[in-house]
C-alpha cells in the first residue's frame, strides 16, 4: 500500500494519465506520434508536479532549514532532476517541440508563482481563478498541441475544438481538487476558483463546464464523422459528473488520486474502444 501511495504522491500515476490523454489525441486525430513525445509528456508532468510539491512545502520563512528539508524530500528532488534532464534529452530528439515546451514551462511557473513569498505574488493570490485556468489550460495545451506539433499535419479547426473540449474536461477535474483543498488554501492565503466565488456561482460554473464539454464532444464527433466518439465522451462525462457529486461529501486520499485522476485514463480507454 505504501509503494502505491508513492506512485500518487510523486506524480508517477498522474504522469501516466497525461500520456494516456496524449495517446487519446493521437487516436482521435489519426496522427503518428513518436515515443519520444510521449516520454517528454511523462517527464514534464512528473517534473512539474514534483517541483510544485517541493515549492509548496519549502520553509521560505526558515531558510536555514532548507538543506534539511531537501534531505527529507530527497525522492522528489531526485525525480525532479532526473525528469528535467530527461526532458532536455527528449527535446534534442524532438526539436519541433522546443517552443511548445518553453510555453508550457512559462505557464507552469505562472501556476507556481503564488507559492513564493514575493511582493507581486499577492496579485496572483487574489486572482485565484487564474490558478485553476492555468492548470487546466496547461494540461490541455500539453496533451493536445504537443502530439499535434510533432506531426504537423492536421486541420487547425478540429485541433482547437479538441483543445477546448480537453480544457473543459480538465477544468472540471481542477474544480473538484480545488474544492477539496479549500480549507488549506484559505489558511495559506492561496487563491483558486473555489476561494474566489460563492458556492452557487461555483455550481453554475461547473454545470456550464459540463455543458461545454458535452457540446464540444458532439461537435467534434460530427466534424470527425465518428458518432461512437460522442458515446465514449458522453460516458466519460457521466462518470465525471457522478464523481463530482460524490466529491461534495467527505472523501479520502484514494478517491481523488485514483478516482478523479483516473477519469483521464477512463477517457482515453473509452476513446480507444470507440476508435478501434
């Protein structure tokens, strides 16, 4: 059980989920994506999540204890360094993705900024909705545009529809996690969409996100002339709605890191069945 928890804590599982979504993109758009691209997506996800974890836990108010902290978090530090080195190696194999990796890095830094004790970080903390939008946008950008960029031969209109659909899906998952972290974020003065709006407004935003996801799924399946995709994404949407309802009750570690994150695997698997 402890070994399984390490897979979740250090973002190994969620990195596999990112690769699954990238594979889903490739199957939906019928593009050839090299192994290096999937490896780059895995490494970048693992790298960014371990970086965020280290920054969020780092004792900025007691810098003298920084070295001791790094020793305690040695697994995260090693994973971060190994993944960062691996990313450089993958970029050398896929130079077409260099600008896309740079943009994703900028988005990740923007997401991490509220964690730093800097004077201008307060502006990011107050604009809490940016955190949720940035995270969902980065996920959609990486799992849609990186596979497309490596192939470079697809209809831009369909790609943008898929990006918006993926963004809507990830946005819902981010809301579920933000709601879970509400009390902690308030204590640490960290903003998110959930801390920025009322409960009623959050429900309206969540419903609109579901409507967008389902509408874009139908639109995309019509463009691709593949009605079975609408069924697959409809099933994923229903499963997401079900878990969102359950998240309003007190839930444990495994519900979020296996159930909610697992929805990404479910989406990829349903798409695989629909396109087989």
